[in-house]
């Protein structure tokens, strides 16, 4: 009988578990520990314009996931306006519309962004070259500027740098000044680049600085080296590269804001930086999960809370597997300690322990009397269930009267499991004596406490909830331990006398 | 206080995990478990295979039938009530003496008929059975155990556990009930275990509560002189249970009746490991040796093999070669 398939399955589970966990950590930026802080930017765009009483359509470019930033949530405020989000080749846009509006209008869009370590460049398609035609005398000026920069450059990036530098304040020549009288700087530069056969487009970005208000978007030039590779240039200084704090807002070559049916339109931005625990950041990620990013976070909050508990049960099972197979602790009912540990999570450890001992000991006394009544098994266990409920109710009411609110959490104990525990311990007492009851009861309690400590650990809670792949790793571990043929820890003690002679 | 794993494995001790995976999991087909988990089935099967068992007085299988209990036990001076699917000796009630309305346990405690009825009723509702499933109560005749053994035990019947692996008896011990074990022959309840030499049926050493013992704690009788009568036929009876059940790793519990000789009491598909303590020796080397043997041999050949190879040092140097042509006992 070959064990190869077994080890293949275990290896596969391990690899899958580790793989999906790493994927979630790297791709989705889910941190390993719950305490890690993540920087969050809150950016608000305010669109101002004066409506003329006609139908109004407002088209605002929106940022998307990009290098260094991940969008967590976005909100809009626009009373009376219809709103739709559009997505096309040129990027995401929000479109507000209203049949009729007059006077000053304000529309709000706010987005929460998480700062990420993602350093890969965004995929942006190279725009086609545009035909450029100039009126006299600008055509001569343009070709002279291009020629001068062309001579001093070797490739699209160096050409763009030379060209921009020729338009900077201190080096402006006659031709440059002439062109600037007629054209705006950034569109002009894009035009010249296009004329020289260099693919380029104007993009708009926002320099993020904490606490700034009423900021305007700045324009940048995106120069393409080939189909995929591009670099950003500052049209004012000719600096190449994207500053760390630059959030690209519009990269499709369109205007940031387009308003029909209004005048004096403008968009301003305010921004705020905050640090928040990584776990909270994970929770507020957009639910754009694919199957691979399969996450509990796409469920409604109530179901999430339920799953948080459900996903901890395998941890409890793992503790039981370890304690029973590797240590050899006896428990009363294989997984009863896990259920008790789940109750401890609700009650806290001390209250839980006291509550458990109270219920079981009072239950044992009453069960002892029930055994004189000579009842059939099912009826007796049912009677014990009722007894347990009565004990729980009495203790709850008593502790509330005495002002001990912690006592109320006693209701979280699984009553039917407790009833069976009492029944089993009572039989154990009759047949094997109180010593065995203490061994098994103590073993169950130790197991429950250890399972509780594991399941209540913030790190373990964070990891089981955020990395579903961990469940596969637990599965692999349980399978491996299930294959263990060595001695249990307590057997080293049990068989000790054999080695003595 | 603690042994090193190396010390134990050098002595061939096997642990629970190894027993479960390597022997029970591999050699005991789950499908066959009901044959041994249900003592009634074992008993009927044993009769079919000509293996002696204690006499069956009757069975109770419905709560309604409990009323017939009084009539059933009438006229018997002693009997045993046990659940057919009980495990670890749970729910076994021994009545040693009947005196009018009183039924006396070996400890001298007196029970009334209503106590017996309650006990049977508990058995039927599954209180002692594995998984709490409804059960059948069996009433068996009391065993008249050999007087030669009476001074080694307190109250209950001493039984002999033989581990039979692939049909070969590999290790044996006698379990002597004590006051601590309440007349029950279960080691974890305080019975004394005495390791037996497979070759001769003589005592090797004794343990109680996993600790070494030289004498019986209640009778004070020293254990070294213990010698089981009719040893070879007992081993053959035990070895025959392999053919009967098909289970490769089997614990057979035998008793010796004064009149009827060795008898099969019950079988266990998950025999415990305390037998290693009683023998002061691990099972591993013996199981390894048996795994290398052919499984074509008949019962008496296997017993002869075991008696020759598993003899304790110095005991059996001049044992004659077993006659290999011995016929198997008829079914």
C-alpha cells in the first residue's frame, strides 16, 4: 500500500494553502498581523458650477487602482441628480445629470485610498499620433523648436526632456515664447511631441499633501517609449518620473471635468491622510473579488461575524487533534471541549470556567437523583437538558440580582452538549469512580482552555478570517498528524516502568 | 518519571497511535467489527466454529420482555447479565448467589429483582453500548472457575487475554480482579495483570495500575507460581478465533471452567496495550516476526510456532520440534 497519494494530497493542500495566502498578502495587501497600520488618504472632489436652467450633464473623471494606491471605498453626494458610473478605454468617469437646474451647484465625490507597496507600472495603452497643423507663423517656430530638441536627444524620453526644458522659464527662446502666447503649455508640448512622432498625452494628477483644501489638479505629460512603457514628465521642470505623492486622476487624455448646461465650472480637491489598522482597511476593500480573491468580506456583515466564529472551529479541532494524538489527553466527548471553548469566547475565561463548573457539578448532583427514578435513557437525558436550562436560568437571574452582569453570559453554553457531558460523567462516576471523572473532566477542561486561548488569540483570529488558505494548511496538518505512529507524550510516562528492569 | 522515546522503541513497545494505524487499521476490516462488538453474534458464531463459550441462559431484546427476566433467571444459582454491545466491561452485572428474593454481587451487595430489571432496561436503551445505540441484554451462566486459580483472585473471575495476530498468539496475560477493580477484570479499573509465557502459561511478572507487583493486593498470594492449566488447548482456542472472525489483530478473552475447560468469553477488535506492561516486553518484535510468516498454516502449527519463538529466555530450550503434520481442529 503506497503512501505516495497521501503525501501528494498533503503536499497539494499545503501548496494551495500557502499559495492562496501569499496571493492574498501580496496581491490584496492583506497584512499578516492585525496590528499593522496602513496609510489611508481621503480625497474629496467638489464640482462647482452655475447652472443655466437647462438640462445639465456633468462628467467627472475618477481615479482607478494604480501604482501605490488602491481604492477602498467611494461616495458621492449630489441631491436631485441622477448618477451613473461609466467605464471605457479612457478610464472611469462619473456622470451626473438633471433635467433642469439653476444657480450655483455643488457636487461631491469622495474616495478613500490605501497606500500600497505595489510598484508595478500601470498598463496604459499608447495613444495614436494626432495630425498636427499650424497656422503661420507658428509652423516655422514649431519645427525649429522640434529640430533643436531633436538634435540634442537620442530617444523619446530624452527628446521630451529637451523639449520641455526649452520651454522652461529661464531657457525660453524666441520661438518658445511665441508659441506660448498662443497656446497653453501642456497641450502645446503634447502637440509638438506628436508632430515629432513621439506618442504622448496630457494626464491630470493630484499631488497629495495632508490637510490641503481647494487644490486643483495638475497636468502632466505621459510620454510613451513603445507600446507599453511610458514615463511621466513635469511640463514645468522637465523632471522625469512619477512623484510618490502623485495620484493620477485622469489618464485617458480627456478633461477632468466636462459640464454641459452650466458655466464657471471647476473642480477642487481636499485631502486628508490617516493611519488605520490594517484589519479595518481590509474590511473596507471594494468587493471586486474574483474567485481567486475569494473572501468572506464580500458577504453581508452579519454573515461575516458568523463566519469569523465558524472559521475558528478548525483551530479548535487542530488543538484537540494535537492534544489527543500527540499528548494523549483523555477528554469526555471528542469535540465537546471545542464547543465549550466557543462558549468561553463569549463569556470570557474566568466567568466561563466558573459557569461550567457550576452547571456541571449541580447537574451531576441532580442527575444522581434522577438515576434513582429508573428512567429510560432518552427521557433521562432530556430531563438533564431541562435541568441544565433551569440551572442556567437561576444563575443568570441570581447574578443579575447581585449586580454581576458577567453571569448573564452563562447562557452561551451549549445546553445539549452540557447535558450529555453530565450524563456521560455521571455514568463514568458510577462505573469507574470519581478519579476517572476528574481525569476526563480535567482533560476536557484543559483542552477547552487551550482551544480557547488559541481561538481567542487576535493574531490567529486575524489570520483565519483573512486567509482562507490557512484552512487548507490546517487540513494538511490534521492529515499529517492522523498518520503519526509514534508515542504519545503521556505514553512515555505510562510505559516508563517497562524500561526500569 | 518519563521514559525517552528511544528507550521504549528499543524494547519494542508499541503506542496507541501505532496500534491504531499499523495494526488495527491495516488488519481489521471494519466490516467485521460487528462480529466482535456484538457479543451475541460472537457467541453464535463461536458455536458454529466449535469454540466453547459460557452457556446462554437467555436474551432480552425489548423493554416489554424485561418482565420475563424473573422467570428466566429462576432456578439458577448464579448468572451474569451483560450488554451484547458493551465495551470495556461496562454494564456487566455478576450475580454470584441467589437467596430467595435477594441477588448477591460478588462483593456481597444485595440487589432486588427490581434492580436487575432496571439494569436490563438501561442496557436495552443503550446506556452501555458503543454510540448509545439500542442494545440486547444477555444472561449467561456463571463460570465455575478452576479452584487452582481462586487464590489468585478477589471476587470476580480471572480471565486470560491473548493477543492473536494473523492467527498467531503473540502475547498473553491473566487479569485478576481486585477489591479496587470491584470484581471486574479491567486493568485500568485496578485489576492486576500477570504476563504469561506463551510457551508454558506460567507467570512472567505482574502489574497493577501500570506499576510492578509481585503479589495479589487482596489475597496476598505471590504471583510467580501461577500456572495456567490446559495452556496449549487454550492457545489453540484463541488462535482459532482468527479463522472465525477474519480479524487480523484480535484480543481474545478466555476463561477456564472447572468442568468445561478453556472457554471464549469475548473478543475485542481494539485490544489495549497494557499487556506489554504485564509482560515487561513490547509487542513490536513479535508482531514483526509474525508479519513475515505465511498465513497458510493451520491452528496448531501456528500455536506451535508461537510457543517456540515467543518463549521467555531459558524456559524452553529443549522443546521438541512441533509436529507440522498435525491436523487443524475441525470447524
